[in-house]
């Protein structure tokens, strides 16, 4: 092997490793969902002031929770699988909130199916999971524009699942003062601790 | 024919240096790992209390992985050395494979001694990922990656061999003698048995390595992403396909030494015949399909696979053994053979292979296996094949090459000590097994301890015998002129 | 080169298909399912690169100068091959136009052409290792897709992923039989024919 080939090999190997390192955020993220988490943890993302309609039919904005940290999960009420599980998880988290009234975390579930998820459906979803209005808001985007903004700004992926529903990101999003600060797995056992720590 | 042979054969000067390296490393590592084996038996006999269970399982993994790898390398050296008489092999590839193997050995030994990996050489999924604090994921990864590198090393040599065989004989099938066997071509009685055996080993080992390439990487993926959990039975099938084929092929490589060296003693050529070719074809297929006998206890295994494993276990050893043992005896009979270290070792190897069939067949019965599989009967069975079959063949090969078999009184005595020790060692295992002494137990009941101590003692004899044969060879090897013709 | 018009036509069609993968309607067609994306478009793009190396003497001359051993091409090709095996890359290529462009450029050039060049340069032993490794990748990737408990690509449903896995395993099985027959009974030419060394 000539020295030139050897140098070329080392260079090529280095470049290829750097490429893979960059794409996988240091060999830690191999899927889009984990990559999104790593990216947000590295640098928070600004989100606009989404206009939502809650289960009472009232219109609200993210900025209405000015001094609170929002834990945002995306769901749709006719979802038979993961949204039910996320609902149960919120139910558990709500208990933590009640036990620690001083924390400033607020739970927010936003529907990605605004056409079908009327305020009645949203209220029914929260009832199903024994949700309390005081600490858990279930809402839908006010219009298609907001839905689009939400998806674009958070990097959420939503695709039809061929059963009339959606396959969508299952992660939970920590938002405070118009900044997406962190993305967590809903199964993460550390969520309670993060809540008592104030998000 | 003569000119053709000269055209194809590897030049003499290229053949010997790398083979010497293989042999020297092989003999030293064999002896070192025998010592590890003795320590394990002594620990089971409770006469070495300093070896606790944690260390015991590390030693067991080291002894297993090391012996399998070394047997593979030594048998490969036998195969390569004799095949290179007929086809033109590339010594640089052979050397590269040795270097790669040493890298693999460093990884494996490091994983065991530094990383404390102790899941056995079969790295049986999902054990490597469930160490209960004994070893880290990194150690398991290193061990498995080491096996992968070892597989690549062997693959390189087999590809080179395959290529050279195709160049001379047209195809692997022709080297195996299929056209002659099925009457497409007239029987060429000068077709070398070495080439037939090499073709068989090549086919099964490349298939085994291919399975290994999949299962080893899946094991690594599982170690890194525990949620990615492959089907355990399928993994086990692939692991045993890979592992069984690899270790089984060592005896079919090592037996080439018998085919090549015994005729020189007997001064009669070893000629191929139709039954000989048929036996080797049969064993090619059987070695690929016999591995389910490792899974007879897995109730979820489809019944037909268990039945196939049992039937093939009965039959797989027999065809080649019969033609080889019979051919060997025919060769020796009234030939006025000279009994020295090399010839006695080679015949001892044949004996070990032949008698080793008996414990193997017993263990291959489903009803027996259900009771005996986790007893020391199984180590008894495979030590019979490997310690009284493969090792003497390799030692005989080394003795013939290194000292032309003339090792004098010490050599003959060494063979005797080795034979007595090896048979005794296997008997302690078999007797233990028949008395339901479990295998892979670090600590033994008091009632079993005498067997462990006897095993350690006979293992010591094996080690002494090996050193008596190997040390003079090792001293002479650097200067030895290796010739066989 | 232009002596055979069909060859020119074939090249044009291949190029057209690759470039068309950039435009939304065709892109949507290729990227509609994981199967068509991974098992149709990717191999097609890689084939374009390989074909280019085969048919272009100037490119061959350049490669001959830059990488006579083919080792560098092998490293580059393997690296990009791994890159495009990552679920995240496949995912991003479906909705990030920049990554889609990267795919249309690098899969033919850095995977197809590079691996073809290294295949041409490597000796038979190197080719054997490449062949076995390529086959093993089919098996491993297919197996992973089949058993992964999570949806690896946000844009492809898990049943699509599993079907892709089955197809990969099927391809592995068929090619195993093919390669085995060829290796044992092949290479199907007369013995003693002069070999090009």
C-alpha cells in the first residue's frame, strides 16, 4: 500500500466517521424521534403563540400560562392505542401535581385531529382519564394554520395510519415562555421528578 | 500430471514459514489452556479454593473460546499446509489471517480477563446482555466482536483456498469429486483426499461463518439496544449452527494429516474410491444439518428438527470415520510401519475419533439427552473427539514436520503419558456424567469432588505429555526444514 | 461510446429517473412506502452510479489516478451505505428537501459508484468478503425491521417496516441459495481456461 493510499484511507475514514457522528448526534440518535430530542436538548426552539380551543369551548393561547411550564402531549381522542396510554400517564402526573401544589407545571394535551375533536370530545377524553380542569387542559388548535405551525415548529411527524387515524410522535414537550426546552418520552420514569423540580 | 502439479503447487519456500508460526502459537496456546482446564477441574475438586465461582466462569469461557479458536487455527494450518501441495495458495493471506486472529484473541482475552466476561464461549443469547453485574456491556461487545474478527480471518483463508481450488479443479463440486461419484467423469484414483476434505471443510465453514456474521451482529445490536430482542430460539439455532459447524470442521481438517502422513509411513498411497467420495459428500450435508442435537431440550423446537438432529447424530460421524479408519487400518496392516511419536499420535487420533462415536451417539438420543445434556457427559463426549481426536492429529503433524517424527524415547513416552492422561480425563467426565454430576458448576458436592481431583490429575498428565512432545518441536521448529514428500 | 444508441438511451432514462426523484410527484411516488423507497429507489439510484463507473472511461481514468487500490472507495462507499441505512436518514429524505437532494446525489455517487469501483479493483478475496457482508446486511437489516418494537421511521408505519423486513429476509434467502449454488458448482466455465491475473 502506497503512503498516498494510506493517507487517503485515513482521511476517508475520518470523514465518514465525522459524517455519521454528525448525523447521529454523536452516535446517540438513530431515529428521527430520538434525534429531535437530542437537538432540542442541545438548543431550545422558539414556538409561536398557538391559539387553541379548550374543552369548554373557550379560546386560549400559550401565553395565557405565562409563568408556568407546559407539558404538551399531542393526541387525538379517537386514538385507540398510545393516546390512551398517554392519558393514563397524565393521570399519574396529575396526582404528582396535586401532591406538590407549589410546582408551576401545567399539563396540556393538544389534538392533532381538530376536525373531529370537538370540545365535547375533548372534555370526554379528559373525563375518561379523570382529568381536573385546574391542572390539565385538553385543547385543539383553533384553525388549520395553527395546526400547521405546531407541526412545523416542533418537528412533529403525523401520518395517516390507514385505519382512519394517525400515527404520530408520542413524545412529551416541555414549553415555557414560547420556548420548546426539552422533549421527553412519556414512559420516562423521571417525569415525576422533573415535575417536582419545576420542569 | 507431474508438470501440472508443479504449475499449481505453492512454492516450497512460501509454504513453510507461516505454517511454522501457526504451529508454534498453536502448541503454546494449547498447553496454556490445558493448564486453565486443570485449574477448573481442581477448583471443582475443591483442592484449589482460591478460584471462586466468578473466576471459574471466566476461566471456563477462556478455556472454551481459546480451545475452539486454537483448534480451528491449528486444524487450518494442517489443511493449508497439505492443500498447498496441490493448489497455489497465497501465504500473505494466510499470514494476514493469523494476524487478524491474534487481534481477535486479544479482544477475546481482554473481554474475559479485564472485562470479566463469563457467558461461555457460546455467548448464548440473551446471557451476554444479562450479566447481573458480573461484566459490562463493553466486555460483551468486545468478546462478540472478537469472534466476528476471527470469523473474517478464517473467511479470508477459505476464500483463498476456494479460489485456488477452482483454478485447478474447475469448481468446488469437482474438488469434492461429485462428477466422479455420480459417474459423469471416470474415477481418478490419484485425486488427492486432501482436496476432497478441503472442499468439504470449505463449504461447511463458509456457511457457518455466514450464519455467524448475522447472529454475532444481532447479538451486538441487542447489547446496544436491549429493546431489540430477536427470537431466542432462532438465535440459538444460528449460534449452534455457527459453533457446531466450526468445531466439527476442525476434525475434518485435522484428519488430512492422517491422509497425508500415514501413507508415507506405510509406503503405500491413500487412494480415493467411490465410497470415499460418497462418505465425504454425505458428511458435508450432515455437518450442516446435525446441529439441532444441541437443542434437543428446547421444547419449542419443531419436533422434526429434533428428530433430524438425533438421526444425523447417529449417522454423521460414521461415513468418513468408516472410510478413514478402515482405510487407515488397511494402510497400516502388514506395512511394517515405524512406530514413532508422529505415527502413534496419528493412530491415537484415529482411535479417539472412532471411540468418541460411542458417547456421542448415546448423547444424541433425545430420551438420553433430556437427562444427560446438562451433566458432564457432554464435556466427556467433546473432549473425547477434541482431546483424543483433533489434538493428537495436530501434535502428530507437528512432530512429523518439526522432527520427522523422530523424537526418541522422550517422544514415545510423551505419547504414552498423553494417551493415558487424555483417556483418563475423558473417563472422569463420562463417569461424572453417568452419575448425574452437572456440567458448568463452579462448586461441586463433596461426593463428586474426587472425580474433579482425578480429572485435574489426568489433565496434568495430558499437559506433561503435551509438553514432552511439543517442547522439543518448538525448540527445533525455527531451524526445521519442513518436508513431507 | 455513442456507438450504441440504446446505451445512450438507457443512460438518459436512468439519469431522468434519478433526477425526477427530486420533484414532488415522483418523489411522493417513490417515498410513498418504505418498500418502494428502500427497495426500489435506493437500489435504482445506486445502480445509476455503478453504471456510470462501468460506462465512463474518463471517470475510470480519474478513479485510477485517485484511488488505484479501490480501498478508499470501499471506505467511502461503506460509510455512506451505513449513513443511508440509518432510519433517521431515510426519514429526513422524505420531508427535508436538502436531505432529499443529498440522497439523489450521494446514493449514486458515494454508494453506487464508490462500491462499484472498489468491487472492480478488489481481488477475488475482497469481492468474496464484500459479497458475504452484503448478504449478511440483507439478513440483519431485514431481521431488525421485522422485530423492532418501535416504529423506526416516523414517516413509515410499523406494518410497512415489517413488510420491508420480510422482503429483505426473502431476498437474503433467495440470494443465499443462488450464491451457494454458484459457489459450489460454479463459476460455470471450463476449467484450465487462462485466468486474467
